[in-house]
C-alpha cells in the first residue's frame, strides 16, 4: 500500500507564511497528511491545499488554506469570492481561502492569522499576531502573554477593526456580523487600554 503523493513545494511562499502563522500557536505541530501540510494541536485546525469535488488538481485550491470557521461567520465567508467549499472536509463545515493568482504581498496575513485562530476553536487571543496590527506593543503582548481583560479587549478591538476597515488588499474582510461589530464598539468606548509597553 502506498501513501498519497506529495502535493506541495516547500519553497511555496504562501505555504511559508501559513506555516509561520500556524506554528506560532502554542503546541502546534505540522505533519503531512494525504500529501498536504496539515497543522494540529490535539486536533487538526488547518491544511495547506485542498481539492474541489470532481477537480482534485485545480490551481485555485492547490494554493489555499483550509480551515474550520465559526458557524456564525461561515455564510459571510462563502459570499466572499476568495473562499470555497473544499472536497471531503467541506461537508463538515470547513472552508478554503484561495491564494491563487495573488502574490504573498497581496494577501492579508492578519486575516489569515484570525482564520487560523478561529479554526482552533480556542478563545481568541489576537496577541500572538499583534505585532502586525499594533506597532510599539511589547514582545510579551506579541507573544500572547496578556491578562484576561486585555485579551477580551483585543478581541473586541480586532472585531471592530475588521468590521470597520477593508483588508490591506482592499477586499472585504471576513467578519461581517453586525452584532459583533456593535458589541465591539461598545466595548472599545467603555474600556481604556492599559499601557502594554
């Protein structure tokens, strides 16, 4: 019995960034499963590359992040043309974000990090990627070692920021839930951010 053929290249710049984001999560590991890089802690939370039902070699899905979104955000993501329902794991709620036709500099890596964190099913801790969104924050905050209240605020600020601003590519971002945005703005107005530096 033979295994699946390798379906990725280590020099793929999109894979390099996805790998960096995924392996920054506490306890995250990488393995090759079904010929593709797969990232997991106690369960799989992301895969690089996938397939469409009936078209297993489409370039649209060969260079893509497969992840499990929150059920509340899934429909909004599907409406965005960059996302697709992959074969095999799609019926279980998974989606794919295609990098096909985009250079790494055109990808909103902050959004990718948020999608990866969402896929873990863990409480949101945006501090681990905060260095790209909040210059001047301490290394502790960048690594995610912040107090509980600061994490809650960071989540709220992150949701409000995503709701209010387009991604760096100018495309709509994933979070389109008006109730999240209004709660986030209320939280931002009622909370003072402690100095983290």
